[in-house]
């Protein structure tokens, strides 16, 4: 199909584009920007006047809940949610049931995702068998099956010798290791930040040192092995300081932050709002401000949704017993826009955090709108505010702390491989 997107405000942070430009698509690729190529005749015309046209968003953490956890969400529901949020590429963590530790499981997931003809799915391979932290997976075979990086999403391995061996293995093959900076012995049964809110509510606490001790081990092992390390979901001011220092030493370390942690603090738990139960926990307001500053100075490399759909029954339990996680793939753009507008950033600087920057961390060719590239695009209205409600969210999980809040940025169209996969205007 040949598509002409006219009169749109094209914003492509990677290529420095920021102005009204027409975009021409044929055979799944962007064939021209500005003027049409010779002999171009569109099958579909999209008038994007007053809308922003930009690269499709890249999300570093979207849990699909398949295989094994379909009662929380299905592949179809979460792929629909992704494209409704303008997300055209995303990484899928390995904590499925069973975990993504076998090439067959990865190939099955990739095949199922491709058959839906929606967003591009990039599986994160399990670092250890069964995510138990005891035996390494066959990373080379998992890479051949489609894994782009390797991670351990539930906190630091208890046996640091195993972690060091995993890093050495990954470094040998040039793989990146993605780790959650949580010292599991200190996290233990904690459910909230170790502060006055947890004390007042009588909730088991997670101290900041659970993050910083884990970070210290990760940084020292990264220095020893030379492996590329990505820190998933930094949450504290001290954590940001440690990562900044590691980068200044020239270590190959990157990190991300969630849309929840740049807007919320432990005060938002209120009267035991279980939608605010997440890991890492929402920390203090000073931690939140440090995360925002870390994004501005480049210490934090990208923003992700950390999308984790949970069934209603699991969130209706008391706070400490409720399942952790928040849905977020459809809120990635609105909450990133909200942060950027509050920080008085340009649209180009805002969108960089959810387009080419996360794509670089994944090592995939995405997040830009170059001529000759795959036509993965999003068209949205930046001035339209919409209310977050259960009915407005396509994800099977409705668990978000932002229910009832009005947010900027309504997705109008999402294109993947030059095909319109989401159309709100018809």
C-alpha cells in the first residue's frame, strides 16, 4: 500500500527533524519526506494537520503474560494495547511461565507475535535456567532464536559467582546483560519505600540500600568483566548518583526509569492504593526529583512503561498481598509528554526518550523516520487531553495509579511496516 501523510508536524529526534513535512510510504518503507518521489500515487491519504507525526515508540519492558499467565492478559490484548499506545517495538521480559530460557519458547513467542502483524516483539532471554540463579542458559542458542539481550528481572542473583560467570559468558559473545538492582535479601517481603508513609501504614519496607548494594555489586562486576550492563528501573537518588559516577569512569553502563517513578512518590499510596504496589517501590519525592534530573542530564538513558497487566482479583487484595505491577504501555506517550511539558522541554527532546534512545539500548534499528527505513510511525494529537478509565484502556489489565487522571496526547494512527494497525479516526 502507498500512503501519503500530509500536513503533519514531523518530529524525528534522531535525525533532528522538527517541522511540517509530508511523508510518503510504499512497500512498507518511508520512500520520501517533503516532496513525493516520481510517479508516486497514494492508495491512502492521511491528513495529519495539527497532529504530530513521529517514529513509533520503543518500550523497554512490556509483559505479554504469554506463555503461561493468560489469565492476566493475552498476547492479542497486549499487542492491541501496544499499538493503541503508538508503541511499534518493545522488549518482552523473560519472567513468563515457563521463563524464556529455551530456544523453542522464544521461537514460539516470536512466531505468535508475527502472526498478529502488529508491533515488533524483542524477547529478553533468561540469564539463568528457570530464572533460579543457579545454572546459566545457553545464551548463544537463545540469541539465534531471537533474544536481543539477557536479563534477570527479579533482582540480583544470590550467588555472585554465577552472576560473574554470566557476565563473562555474555561479554565473550558481545551480549548485553539487563539487571534489576534489587538485593533480594534486603527486599525480602517489603512492599513500600522505607520512609514515613510505610511506617504510618504499617507496611513492610524496602530500604534504598537494597538498590545501592545491588548496584555496587553490578558495577564492580561490570568493571571486572567488561560486559555491557543495562540497569532496569533505577528508583532512587543514590542509585542515580552511582550510575552517573560509573558512566564518568567510562564503564559501559546504561539505565532506564519507569513512567510511574517520574511522576509518583510513596505519598501516592494514600490509603493503601494497591495500584501503587510495584517493584521497585515508589520512593520519596526527593528521589522522584533526582530521577527527573537524571533524565535531563543523560544519566538515565530512556523511559519505559514497565507494563505489567494484573487481573482484578490480584489487585483487590490488601496492599501487602496484592500483586505488584501497573499497566502502562498505553500511557507511555501521555505520561512522557506530561513530564516533558512540566520540565519545559521541546517535543524533540521529549520524544527522544521513547524513540531512538531505547532502540539503541536494545540494539535494534527502530525509533527513527529515515528515508529508506521501515515505516513504523505514530500520529498523535499533542493538545488533546483524555481521561484514563478502564474502558479507555485496551490492555486486559486495568491496574494503573493514573485512573481518573486527564493526560495529554491521543494516538490517532499507528503504522507498522507501512500498514495502519491502529486507526482512531475511522
